């Protein structure tokens, strides 16, 4: 017998003796350790999924399969209609990641995290339709920059989500390809637009990472209506390359997540310089590769937050939203923040009204389609207009888009970025000046002053605050859950920061989230019933 065999026999004998002692001493049979509880997908985080894989409670393939099963079980049968297509390559990629992990024992930051992409992100392995029947089935030649970064971090794109046609609507999510998406908390209500498909999918736990885009509202609005965290970053912090544009001088892509922690992890991956998008040159010395350092439970201690009352006590604000905002202010104080209330911006009314959304969609879309080359099914918005390839309810939006031709620089005033547009530059200077004078780190207000509308209700007030400042000034803003109405409809608190102050916003939002725990999953989309839930959960 060699030494290793001797050690093995000795260890076995010792375990047997230990069991015998237990039986004789306690008069009871020895019980082996209990099997770990099945992994729940409800509110599962990136780290939670990765820890379960490390502990061999589940494989990446099994995890991916279970998310795909949730989509198949719930999305269409419930009428949620958040998903337009699942990725046929998702399980193959999951198996590859299992093999890589078995060989190396190493995980990249987003290892095996399932991603739901809004359908205006280019993906080489799936069609990108931007909610338009004119783009039906058209597959781009390559991935968007942010999609490449997500995949390089070992995330798995498992599905594309529904969106408002061409991202036109901030209020509802209706495409001419897949119809209307509903709110996961109340199927009779809207999820806002235009990233409502991503928001309802992530709220319903169809994936862990959600990606949307925000021209004026479309990350933060759906986040507010679906009890999520939504980050619109500084213009220039992330690349627009490979995203179907609406207004490229205001477009931002970013995460829609269930937690601030996961938001920080994803933003760490997607932020940074992209040579294909010149605006990101400003990010060179401004972004960090690890925003998780800002996840501090005491992150509100010493913070100064200004309450922009003109966006709280509006004439049509829902009383429940105002009450929730006042309660949020008390919660922020209790967590250590100093509140400046009210906080004002001089000449705010004139500044906000002078920076309306100028039209450049026709120009931007033509440039984007040229970049898709032979894979583009159309070559201009003119073809869409001539062939009436759009929803009738978007007639006014189409007229607005088609009413302007030629380069944006030729418009008067020019329809360009913040520094090239004197109106936007003046607005940014006024906001930053007011913040400096009051010594505040961020400005706060409700994301919407009214809860989610009933589907078909186009007359009640919306109270959408998201387009008022950030899209024009280029500043970052984050929405975080701040509670529910009596009817169970989510409400969002928005924090607006200085350019490239995403770290501070993440810090404040995290501390508030940890102090309040307002995020709750929608009761309509719980664990899967048997037999769907049994195979990988046994």
C-alpha cells in the first residue's frame, strides 16, 4: 500500500469512527448534510448566479435554459409581449462558457449573465429591427460596440426585447413588428417607452442584464414604471456605435437593472472610448473601469441633494407621487444626506423651453443604414414614408422627422451636440452654476409625477420629468425605486449629477436602495410551476 492509499484509508476510518461516536452518544442516526436549496431565478443577481455556478449548484447551460424557459412560459401566454426573439445561439454559447470555466477556473466580470437587448442594438447573430416593419428580419453585419463589450465580459445575449417603433414614443411601447408591450405589474397599463420591452422583461426576471436606450426618457421612464434602476450616462461616456439612432446628439445606451450593484458592474464594462464614435473621446480620463468602488452603504452621509420643486409640485402631479417624493426626502435625510429644499435654477422656464428636440432623425438614420451596407433592407426614411411602412399613430412623428432635410449643422440654431448648440450650452452652464452656488452634489425629483397610465389612455397627465434637463445638457441621471402607489404601481426617484459624475450617482442610489429596499418583483411572474421548474431545480 502506498502513502496516498494509507492516508485515504485512515481518513475513511476516522469518519466512520466519528459517526459511531455520534450514534452511541446521542442515540440517533447520523444524517448527511442537506442538499442546497434549488436556485431561484426571482431577483437573481450577477454575483448570485456566478456563486451558484462556482458551487456547482447549476451550470451556465442550465441557467440559460431556465431563463429561456421563463420567457417561453410567461411572455406570450400572459400577454406581456416583452420579447421579440430569443437567441438561437444562447445555449451554444453557454456550453462554451461551461467548458472555458472548467478548463481555467476563471470567470470574466459578467460571466453567464443573461442579457435582454432592446431591439435597436446591432447583433450579428440576430435581426435588429428597431420596432419597424421596414426593418423586419434584417441582420446587421456585426455587433454594436456595447454588445461586443458585454460578450467580451462573458455575458450571454439571450433575447431581443420589443420597443416603440423607431423609439418614437416615451409613453408606450408599440412596434409595427410585434405590437404592444404591457406593464409587468399591471397588464392593463403601459411600461412607458421606448425601452418598455426591456424593462418589463427584466422586472419579470426573464434575464439579469437589461439594455435600453434613452433619447429623452426611454431608460429612466420604463425603469420608474417597472421598479428598476435605470442609468442614463453622460453624453460621451458610452458609445452609440451600432445603435439605431433617433437623435444622435441626445441618444444614450445603458442598463435597466433590478439592483444598483448590477448597474455598477454593467456600466463598468460598457463605458469607455470607442474610436468609431468620436464623442467618446471625452471619456478618456473621465470614466473608470470599476464603478463597484462606489457601492457604499453609508454613501449618503455628507451628501447634499437639491430638491427641484418645480418638477415635484406641478399642477397635474398625482398626490401619491408627491407624498412618495416627500417620504423619499425623509429617507434620504435618515441615511445621512443634507437636503436643500427648494433648489432652483435661475431662468429655468426659458432655458428648458428653448432646447426642444430638434429633428435630425432622417439624417441620422440614413447614415446608420449606410453603415449596414448590403444588409440594410432600406436606405432612407424616405422609403418608409413613401411606402407607409409605419404605424398610423406615428403619422405625426413621421411628419416631424420628414420635415427636415440636410445636415444638422445647417439648421438654425444648429441641431448638434451640447458644445455646438448655444441653447444647450447655456442650459448646462445654468444648471451647474446653480449646483455650485447651492453646494449640491445632485438634484432630485420624481422621474414621473404620475404613475403608469392605463393602455389607451392618452388624455390623463403623464408628468414625464426625464426629458426636461439631462438630454439637453448631456448630464448623467439615474432612476431608483422609491415605492409604490396604493394600487401597487412602481414609482421612481431620479438623481441628476454633473457630467461624468456617474460614480457619485451610483453611490447615492446604492445607499438609498440599501436603506429602503423598495424593489419588489411583480407578483404575476413568480417561480415556474411544475413540471417546468423541476428538471434543473431538483
